[in-house]
C-alpha cells in the first residue's frame, strides 16, 4: 500500500508541471484600497483610495517535492504566481478573508445539523 502511494506521488510529480505566471510584481494586478470600500467620486475626483502594487509569489508544488523526497529526484519544484490578496480587504467576495495570499470563503456550521456551509 505504501509503495503504491509513493509511486502515485512520483508519477503525479512528473505529470503535473506548474508553470510560472509572473516573474516580477509589476506583472501582477494592482489592489485598490480605500476607506470607503468602493470608489467614491466627488466632483470628478476619486477620493480616499490608494493603489497598492501586486505581488509575484514563489510557490512550491507539494507533489513535486514529495516525488523528489521519495523518488530521489532533484527537480525544481518552485513556480511563481500573482497573489490574489495581500490583506482581507482585497477579497471582494461575500464573507471572504485573505490567508496565504489567497482569498477564502468562511465556512459556517449550521447549529441544527452540524453541516458546514460556505458563506
């Protein structure tokens, strides 16, 4: 069973090749921040908002790393991608928060039946 799992991880690490989506922060979308949440325009001028540069992050492919560990490989498992968020206010969906530069939706447990629901 363990040998089958290790073999599966090695095959996945070879089959799944993450490609980088950015090389620098300037290639990533910017974040609009503001004290009003949405853009507020007064007399044709946007008020209270600032623009924050995007961020290009280095990530690592877990299957590739496991393949290197169990398969004795030396592949580069890193890839780069743009951050979805830098802080909670960058996430625009209902009841979302920023964790690990990714927007996540909070889960709530229904007190009547214990089932988790999104949003």
